[in-house]
C-alpha cells in the first residue's frame, strides 16, 4: 500500500498521471490499468498513456510528485549506479 501522502497527492483534482510503456497499450488494457492503478491509490486518477521505446520493457507512472519505475531502463540505471559505486569503494 502506498503511503497516505502519496495517495492524497494523486487524488488532487486536476492531477493527470502519465503511464509510459515501451510499446502501445491497447485501449482495453489501458482501461484495465486505470482500474488497477485507481485501486492502488484508492481514487480514480486521470491517466494518459504514452510510449517511450527507451524503457525497453515495463511501465513507468509519472505524476507531479510521483515516479514509479518498473522498467528495464530503471533496472539498468540502478545496476549502472551500483557498479559505479562498487568501483569507487
């Protein structure tokens, strides 16, 4: 469950979240994702769907005060940072 301040920030009127994927999400799946994301936040946020092939795979959810990254790009960025930190140690 997300912390209350995060859920409240998403529930603010006028907030539009961006769901970003590596490939186009079909309209039926977009609606299913809207429902699942809404359940996670306990609200019905507006969500626009965009495509960014640089994700490689996965989904990212962006908002004014929110970034949830579950993508290959996010994983590779973390691995690169970990390797860089290991080299400095």
